[in-house]
């Protein structure tokens, strides 16, 4: 009888610990506003693309003023034009593929 | 102009003077446009003083912005679309400072060089060199641009 009671107590204790652990791990739906899951879904792609090598243009995001961006484009054109003229002055593969200091491609 | 302009290289000084006399001097004030992309092109220009920015409209953040393609200075030629069908400018030329150009109408040049074919041949070879040089520069720029795009997107 004592053994049976001890087993029942241990089972209840195990059940209580499991319930407590489950409660901690499970999302508190009643405490979260309804909009939160939507926000999480909306943010997920942004994190995904931020890691993508196919989107290097994040450097020149909307936070860069258009004037600064145009200056960078102009600087890029000047550097690329000079590089192309250098290639034409002495055509060879090294000059054709030479890198400039343009911030648009570095 | 101390040296002959690129278009008249190889002409004798007398021929050069005669050809220059066919043009009309035009002053372009600071910030003004000499011609605009799409305009009818009936004049070719030699820059006597100052500078011209040649630009093309580029789509940037959903808006159109004039982006520098080339800059030309004294002795250089702009506006050769005036001699090549369909006689429409493919760039916009703006003076970033007060600039003086000599404008030659297509009709006047054709008339003059039909009467002076040897000088005409020299001038049109020079024109071919101007056009060819620009083509080669932009071929190289195009290839470099393609390389950069491929590297950025698929590296």
C-alpha cells in the first residue's frame, strides 16, 4: 500500500513538472496582441533577404539622400570612364577587368 | 583655340580657319542646356571655351534623374547626331559653367565639303574617330558593368 501511494505521489509530481515545463515553453496567446504574429510574418522575409548576396544594394537604401546617391553614380561613371580609356590606350585583359575605387561596386 | 579642334585635325591652318569661319559662336550660360535628348539635331558643336556635361535620364528610386555620361572640354566635338540619321540628339548637353561653342549647321558643312572633298574626307575621318572612340569606351564600360552586375548577383 505504501509503495502504491509513493508511486502515485511520484506520478503526480512528474505530471506537475511536465505541466510546468509545457506552460513555460508554450506561447502565451492570451497575453499577445492579435497583431504580433502578423508583424513577425512581415519581418521574416526582410531578415532572409538581408543575408542574401543577391541584394548588395542595401548599402544604398532609401536612407541615403538622392543627392548623395547621384554623386556616387557620377563618381562611378567618371572612374569607369577613366578605366575604359586606360584600357583603350593599351588594350589588355588586366586593364579591361581592373577594379576601381567606386563605392557602388565595392 | 591654340590647337586645331579634334574635328579639324589634319587640315592646313588655312583650311581650318576657313572651316571655323563657317560656324557661329554661341555662348551657353552657366547651367543652361545646349541641346536636349530627342531634339532635332541639325548642328554640330566645337567647344571653344568652358565645358559641357552630357547626360542621360536614369531611373533612380522611381524617378528620372539626369546622370553624367561624359564631359567634353575645349577643342572637343559634341552633337555629331547632327550628321547621322535620324538626326536626333541621344544625350542632353548642359554647361556647368559659361561655355562658348562654335555651331556648324549640317547643311553648311555638307555644302562646303562637297566643294572641298579632300578637306571633307579629313573631317569625316576625324568624325569617325570621335564616334569610334566613344563606341570603344562604352563597349568597355558596358562589359565592365556586366561583370560587376554578374559578380554582385551571382557571386
